[in-house]
C-alpha cells in the first residue's frame, strides 16, 4: 500500500460492506434507507461518501443562484443524518477504483488555504454503488470554461449569486454610463434549469433594485437572454408545455432565441452559428450534461461518450456485478432498446428505491435481481412566482392519460416534489415541523438573499 494512503478497516468485522459514492438526491436517499433497513439491524455496514459535508437538492440550485433560496437554511448535514440513520459518512472525492481488491481510493481534501486536512484513503467494499451525478457539458466550445458560470454545485450557484450582487452594486455606484451588455445575462440552454433560472432572475433583479439600488432600471439596464439550439424551449417536454412556457417567458421580456447554437464565448458575450452576437457580461452555461471525468477510466468499467457508466436493467455495471450505478452518471436502457433513462430526479428516486430491494436480496443470496423500468410521472416547470406549468402522467394519478396543470395546483404539485425528497430522508415529523417553521419565519426576512 502507498505510504501516503491509509486503509480504513471495516468497523463491523466480517459484515458486508456497502459503499455509496455520491450524496445527491438518489445517493442520499439510498444510504438513509439502507442504514435503516440493514445498518440498524447489524446486517451490513453502510458508508456514504461525498465531496461536501452537506446536501442540497440539485433542482433547487437555480434558486440559490438567483438568491431566492438561502442554501444555509435548506442544507442537510450528512454526518448528522448518518448518526440518526445508522450509516457512516466519509468526506472525500472518488479518485480511483481497484476492482480486483474491491477497494476505492478517495483523494485528499484541502481547506481554503490549500492545506491538506484529510489524507488520501482507501476503503474496502463488498457492494459499491456509484451515483456521482452529472455536470455541464461544454462540448469543447471555445471560451465556455473561461467565461461562463455553471450551476452543477452549490458552490457554483452561490458564486453566481455573489457575482450578480457585486455587478449590480457596482453598476448602481458607477458614474459612467453602463457598458453594452454590462448587466445583460445570457443563459445557454433552455432546458428546465435554463428556463427556471431565467424566470427566477427576472424576479430577483427587480426585488434587488426595489431594496435601494435606485439608480438601476431593470427594464432598461438588465436584459435576460435565453439561447437554445433546438427549435423550441424545453425540447424534451411535450410541445404544449414548451409553447406555453415560451410564450410566458416572452411576456416577461426575456429574450428567447431558439434554433441558435453557440459557437464561442467571450468576456463580452456569445457568438452563434448564424453569425449573431449576444452581448452579455454575465453568462451561464446550462446546455447538455456529462458524467464526471473520474468515471472515464475507472478500472475498465464500460462508459459511453459522455462518461456515463453503462449499466444493465438491474443497474449493475456491465463488467462487474458487485458495482451498481444509477442517476445521471449511469447510462441505463429505457426499455425500447434505443433510448436511455432521462437524467431526472424522479428517475434517481425510483432507482434508489429499487436498489434497496436489490441489495437486500443480494445479502440474502436471492436471485435474480429485479430490473428497473422507468415510470414517467410527468414534468413540472416553475417560473418563479409568475406561474407553474406541467403535466402529470396517468400512472401517478391512478387513471390513464396525461393531465396538464397550471397555476396554483401545478405550484403545489411542484413544491410536493421537494417535500417527497425530504420525507424519504427525514420522515413526516421533522418535515412537518420544518414546513411550519418556514411558514412562520417567512414574513420576518426578505425573500431575496442580499449577501
């Protein structure tokens, strides 16, 4: 063993060692449920690994970026939940995998000053589950990495929010006229993240100005551009939803540009294939996904062109039965032989529920393992306080067909998605108390995070 790496021995002796790498929506739920079912009864040791000490639901990151959600108030601490739910938490990022010896290696952790505070470590596993999510795919387009902000992590979302605040304060204080595009925001990618972010920013900027940045005029000085290469916004959703949301965005004076492919990003804005230039000094890249680079050469496991681990319907990787993968980082067959399960939170939630059963069956020596079949429960898009639009599928409503929702009922359904995630992790009583506390404190603080 390398001298700079230590091996953490299993705490339970000969007990089955289950390691879940990635504490996103699915990974966190899986670790909690396995801890309650197996860890609490001493049937296995369950360990969750994540690069950050706290969890925040990824579909909320656009609200963190806009400042309409304070991540400090909605975060869940992994270490505390590990204690309450009978699993262990280890801070770190997956570095390498040794399938022969069934060990993973976590890279060292460093503080803000660049000092190492956790060394490189190895962990033994009997069952390994990889669910490290996805990140934005820049497709190799020049200038994107240098000039655009991503919203893959809480840190990136908070960095965007600080950048927006600083730029607004600066513009409000400067004597010279604003530069062309100085407070223009261009979002590349009109999927759910890009669409919801554009609407959230429309509201957030106006709230910010109303708090005292009186030299700024949001109608005159701020422009939000939403750029999409496909012929319509939300190309993965039904045309009816896409058309309604596109119309609503334009009514908010958001500049929606479809059929435009970005070819280059600069400090001043985006260039497109058609020859257009969109001036914007604040740029967000929300077009396309790829799995983290670490999966690309993970001890021979099969991956596709965007680094996703290829899995069978059982969610086992194609080259190792002891390793499972799910969520955005996994290429799971949809069932039609052509498509893959879409990268949505509802898919990760369903897959986590299946893996609780699968891993329990493995420990009992039962076979075969159940196969995953994606159930589309519909999609809901929230446009800040303006509207919520979407559809619910018949298999969720208990009847056949598709049901379109808009307004209050759609908003309540959208909010329930996050509550369902919290329920899976915390249970009814904590979620109920938390909801009541949020309602009581709502009028004692500004809706917008101002720092």
